[in-house]
C-alpha cells in the first residue's frame, strides 16, 4: 500500500497490454505519460477541495510566530503524507511548504517513525543551509514541533 504510484502505473500497463494490444514497452511509456497527466490534474484540483481558510491559516501561522518574536527564524512547514500528493506542486500552497516527505520515498507509511525521522532530517538540512549563510550553529529542531493532520484517526 506504500507504493501507490507504482501500483497505479502497473495497473495501467496491464490494461494497455491486455485490452488495447500494446506491447510492454509501449504500454509502459503510455502508462507513464498517462500518470503524469493524472498527477497534474490531481494537483490542479486540490485548491477546489481545500477546507475553508487553509491558505489564510497557513499565511497567519508564518506571520504570527515571527511577529511575536522578531529574532526568530521563519517557520519551517512541511508535509508528511502517506499519499503521493505534493503541496509544492499546488500554486496556492507552494509558498508555505519547505519540504515534503511521502511514504513512497521512505518506503513506509504512518505511523512508522521513519517517516517522521525523515521529516526531521529534512528540517535539519534546511537549518544547516541557513546556518551556513548566517554562520550560526543550530543543532536542534525546535523549540517547537507541531503536527497538523487531516485525518482524526
């Protein structure tokens, strides 16, 4: 269940071979192209399905924390997902997400700690990039870590 992209592409290949007469090479090429179209369309429709005030809330999160402590660093926001969606591919969400970790990349799904450890690794990488620019030494992620989920279970 972690590798949904591969599962979907494999299903397309089988349909193209069994029901449309394509050989495996052509079916794989077409399946990849079709999946790219599906992925683009999927990300294009996300803004229509957003909960009320998502963009306003994300904007406020970035602004409020910095305004309360002008010496603080910008808030680092990321997405940790079991799916293969990527908010950095959604125009209205792109400015808010500094990193994306998905189950397919890590090879495990939530609640496996390796998914969250990868998120922490990416945040540390972002902090190291910032540290090299400011010559500051930051070794911790924090002082806060907030997880906002979209599934109560």
